[in-house]
């Protein structure tokens, strides 16, 4: 069967219920449609309760949260910020917003997240060159927890503040602790393709009241306390709307169901794709951890199969199935061609060999079989 015979299977579409409508209707009835209102307060409280975070600020995007987080950590012109290379560009763009420079660090092959050995190498080398990094942006890729014990130990040893980019990691745990709560700042994204969506949006979480206060101040145009509009600092229009926060509130009660479903999808793929020469499903969870398995990913070993990820992607398109390459490492992007990079072989190999499979929590067994049948049609023949 070809593409015209089936509805499209998307990579990670929004999965809405009916609880969202209750909050939206209430907001409209009460005329709370601006970036202020009870849904925002309630959503922030929901996030704090679910993650154990001390403070939460609801914002227009995860990118905005990273931007404000860097400002709150005192990062500015002339500073260097360590950052995972194997990630979406939004992890690093805010570094340039504040006038700082990124220093990229390679991944390790198990979780695909930042390699502790490479991190130490990067810090020591930057110090030899007279540049102690001001902060570390640590990404939990595809919802997979990084090796937090090793990474946090190194950051603490050198006195470097940690900002956790957990944009893809709501519902993931490391040693029973929610991602985003290990560093001075944590970030979640609620873009339309995330495990929980507010259409567009994100939050900054932090254990520190001063960071939360500053983030909220900057997110609301840095308006000073005065009866008129008084501004002494550059601010931003980053506050989430009460309407979108209502969508988030409606979804918070379903987050554990969404995590359970995504993990079941990963297990289903793992079971039904095993034994295919050259194909592996990954990455690997650290011990005592839980990944939300936001996206299930596969690698194709060129030494065992002649099929490339791009050939597989195009073949799945003939079945009207969306898939996507893994993130192109940022040190390979023209935008950051001149940025320092420590390592690079692991993330480059993952990009060359990897593909993301449809993983939406509304997928049916029929959908999953269609994806697997398309893969086997090309790889097992």
C-alpha cells in the first residue's frame, strides 16, 4: 500500500483530550485571555508539584527560558558557555543572544548526551587559555537523562553553573529525581510536538527565588514598580498567555499516561525490530533512570547494511509515514563553524546513522505495524 492509501502518520503530533476545553472555556468566560491569570499561576504550581521544583515561570517558549536563565546566571558579553553539540539549535542560540560564545562538547555513545570526559577536557583546556566557562547548558536529548552524577560533580568541582535543557524531558527521571531540577535553572518546552503541549510555550524552573523573580521581571518587559510605566532594564515579551496555560493545565493530569504510552511505543519498536541486520533501537537509559522516550530512534550500521537513514526516510514517505534525521551536531552547522569543539566523532556518527521514528502517544497498534512493515520492506528482503 502506498502513501495515497493511508492517512499520514506524523512524527510526534499533539495529543489533546477534553480537559483542556474546561480551562479554555473558563478563561474566556472570565475574560482572562492576556498573559496574566489563574491558569498561569495554576500551571506553574502544577509543574512545581510534578517535578519537585521550588519555583516556576511560564514563558512563550523553551528558548525564551534558556535566554532568561542565562541572564539570571549572569552570563553576558565576553563569557563562554559550554553546550552539548548534539542538540537542536535552540539550545545554543540564546548564548549568542546575551553576547556570549558557545563551546561545544561531544556526546558519549550510551545516552547520546554530553560526555563527562569530554566536558572535563573542555573546561581544563579553556582554563589553560584563560577562559573559565561561565555556565554549562546540559541537554537531555530525546528525553533521555544524561549521566547527571558525573556531569554535576565536574561542574561543581570547577564552580560552573548548570542550566538543564530538559526541553524534551518532562516526565523523565534520574535516580528518582525529575530532570531540570539538578542545576540552578531547568527548562521545559511545550511546543506542539512535545509530550505535553501548550501549542507554543515553555517554563523555567529553579530552586532559587532570586532567579525566578528576575526571570519573571525580564519576561514582562522589565517594568519597575511604579504607577506609570517605568523601565530601567531591557525586558522581553516572554510571558505565556492564560489561554495557552489552560491547555497545559488540562494536559498535566495526563502526563504519566503520556509517558507510559511513549515508553510502550519504544518497547514495541524494540521488540518488533530486533534481529534486523544493522539496525538498533536506542539509546540506553542510565541505571536507576526513566526516560520518557519522547522519540524512539534507530541507528543503521553501514558495516552491516547498505541502506542509509535517508533512504529509509524516503521509503517511509512512500507509506505516508513521517520520520526525521537525528539532530545535526551544532559544531557542524555553518552558524557555529568557528566555535570551539571538544570531540565530535560520536555526535557526527549518530547524525550520519540515525533516524527518529513516529512516536506520538495517540499511535495505534495498526500505526506501529505500518511503520515496522515499511522498515522491514526495505531492510529485510
